[in-house]
């Protein structure tokens, strides 16, 4: 079951979505956050601290975490230069924050979503008509990239429960 809300930033996840998710006592939480933070000017240190708190909160509840990371937002067709370059730099920095948070927590794993999907997102066919948000094809590309990491986390949780 999902407690996700489109347009969320990491602070929203920490304050609203983590408590709602914890009520369901999940074995694994998939956390996909950061693109809105990168695009809307969240400070990188604040983002990383809040993401760390999200992962820590799930860990304290015994929940494994799959962080999706962030792809290259400079691939968004609607953005013009120099915004494309800025979006690329910020998304890469936020993706590295995902990696640092993951490295601090044994119960977390990061999907290398940029590495696995950026080439696919260099074409407009994966975006909605607004040329900003991913469409069904784009979401499927992300899901395909994340699936093996989510499956591994679920298998590990099942083994611990057995």
C-alpha cells in the first residue's frame, strides 16, 4: 500500500508519510523523493539530513528501505538552457546525497536510477504532454530499474521473518 503523494518533498515524507507508513508496519519501504527538492531549491544539507531521518525512522521500526535516487533532471525537455545545466548539477548532487545516506544505514539500499535510466530519459517519448513529468513509459522505465532492488529487499525481509 502506498502513502505517497505527488509533489512531495523530503520534509513532507518525513513529517506526514513516514508516520502513515509506519502504522502499516511494512517490511520494506520504497522511498522516491528528491526531484521536487532539487527543482524547488531545498538546501542540499537539509535534504540529506531529512532523508537520513526518514531512513533512520524506518530502521528503528525494523523496516528495510529502498531509496530510488534521482535521475538527471536536465533531461526534462521543457527546461531550456541554462536551467537544464542547473537541473543536471542539482539532481546529481541530490542523487549523491541518496548514496551517502544509504552508506550510513545497513537496512538501506539505493537504486542507481540515473545510471540505469538516464539514457532512456533523453527522449521526449517518456514524458507527458507537458514535457516535464514522466508518462506511463517513463514510470515503467523507473519501475524496471527499481524492481530487482525491491525484490531483493522483499526476499531478505521474508528470510528474516521465516
